[in-house]
C-alpha cells in the first residue's frame, strides 16, 4: 500500500505515534501482514455492527477489501418493532428460521377506536416478517465475518482526522480494557442516531424521536390472538406525532410507542397504549424494557472526506411508518459496494467525490422520492386526531391497502391506476374535511358540557 498509503508503517513502528495508546493490528495473520504492507489493499473500518454496518462490512470483505467491523456490545439489541419487508428476505438472504412470526393480518385503530383490517389485499405468498433484532444482527455480523471481515468488540472513543488527502484516519478504541489504535483509509459510520463518527466529521444535527418498548410475555391463550396479527394504534393519547404498536415475537409481544415533540412524556404514552390493549395483554409479564433514539430525517452531511454515514447515523428512517431496518441494511450494502467499485476491489484509494458519486447519488436516486412522500403523509395525517381518524378511515379502502403493501413489501412506489389515484385523492380530502368537522363539533359539545356544570 506504500504507493498511496505509507501509514501502514505504524504497524511496524508504532512508536511513531507516541501516546499512551497501544497501536495494534487486530487478529491479522502473519501472511496477511506481508500483503497489507507490500501491496495496495484498501483498509476500511465500519463503526457499528447493526444491519447497516454488517451489510457494509459483508460487501467490503466480499469485494477483497481489508475490513474491520467495530461493535461495542454484540450481545445487546436495539429496541425495535422488528418488522422487515418481504423483499429483504430475498435480497439479503435472510433464512426462514430467523423469522419469529409471519404477519398476514394487521389492524390499525383510530383515536375513537375505529378498527380497520389492514391486510385484505395480501396475496397467499405475502407476509410481514417479525424478527428479534438480537437474532438478526448477530446473523448479519457472523456472515460479514465469514466473508473475511474482522470483528472488533470494542468501544470507539475518538477518531483523528487526516492531515492531508491521503493520510490515514486513526481510530482510538478500548478493547478488553486496553487502549488501542488502528489506522485506516476509509470509515463507514453505522453507529446509530448518536453517531460518534458523524460528530467527528461535523455532519450536523438532526431531529430525533424516542422509541419506548416493553416486551411482554403473554399467557398462551392471549398469545394465540397475536399468532399472525400486528396492531397499530394512533391517537394523541398514545403519541402526539407517531403511532403505538403491538407486534408479535416468538413467545411474547412488543408493545411500544414513539414521539419527537414530547419525549419527556414517553412513559405517559406507553401507559396509554397499555391501557388501550389492557384486555388483550392481561396476565402478561414484562420481560424487558427498552428505549432508543430514532432519527427523523437525513443528516445535513452524509459524506465528508473518506467517511460515509449509513443507516440511522445517516438518518435513513422513514417518517409516518418509522421503518429503518431495511433502509439501514440497504444503505450499508450500497455504500460497501460503492467503495469496492471505486477502489477497484481495494487496489485504489477512494476519495470524497467517489463516495458521493457511487454511494450518495445512487441512494438518493432510489429512495429520495419515497422518503419525501412519507414526510408528506406524516404532515397531513399525524397533526391532530381528526387527521388520524381520516387516516384509519382511508385504510379501509382496498385500493389504498394494495398500494401501501406493494410499496412497503417491495420497497418501491407502487404504480397505480390514474383514475383510482384521482378518486383516492378526492376521497382523502373529503375524509379530512369530514373528520375535522366532526372534531370541531365534538370540541364544541364538550365545551358546552363543561360550561353547564
């Protein structure tokens, strides 16, 4: 690599960087040591071992690039509904034994408890997969390692920026209570909403929601009700700007909610969703409580220098649905493959313009319109309970259901019928107006009742 990256000498003479840190190579075999020093093999660090980081590491390692995958707590699991679309099973070769439940029925419940069966248009071969994140993440990390990535169980503490365009990034980390350092050519930040990598490149801030979830083990008869059923609840009682959920897992259900604008009241909203489903979960035992930040929009900067952000670190979580697993894995895969292409399988240095051209442009071309469309949906329907009532009422329409599930299951905006699209738009406006009139009438009636007391 001396042709463009003489920093590999730090592994021969670590005292060049005389700090209290121990410069180490991480589990590199002797024969690979020789290759790393004498040939032009790109070195990439992926910070974060969730779906985004693992998918990036797998693509990199499979492409012949020396890859280091940093994960602080491989045993931990991110609080998450755990729903993934059908296309992800095929695209990422997720084996069926990882799936806890195949959801073929979905109910969406309005603030007034109007319930709509939201799955009437699913074909016999279609379903939504429910997984536990600890199971999925472990599988994806193991596959990256099988492809040649080196898994580093460590806490990254800080990153030193390069002085010149071709100088290395120096990653400082703690592993087994030892302070260590690793030099790399490129970094992929896949370390979540509170990304240390994003901070190190001054990628800018973004709005974060908080998701709160309890895993509740139900009695056998109660669990049978949720065998292949997922529920979504909307209403200002369970969330002022999002929704609450009951998703089935292997032997328990995940009951949770999220919010951006009222994070301090998250436990109040959690109590409200448990109250709404009280009869269905009665007798259940809480086995785990989880909370985690979720980004609401992409960061202002997703690539700077030879550093790229993917997954939650980049802000790839959709509004309205809060979905992030597929987009995390997909962004990691696109970024990893982009580096492989731009470096010609690790033989060339990669620069910012390469990451922008091969990664960002491809990502934005594929998904910008999807994210903007869901932004608009959230703005229209989640502002007040009248909008939420309208949303649930609309979900009873089979055309709306088909368009929704085709877009969700296969991750592309479904092509509709022009006449039906016009009709749907007209019905949407009429429903919003009608629900708002009902809301105003109810408010006036309640104020009258209060005033007469």
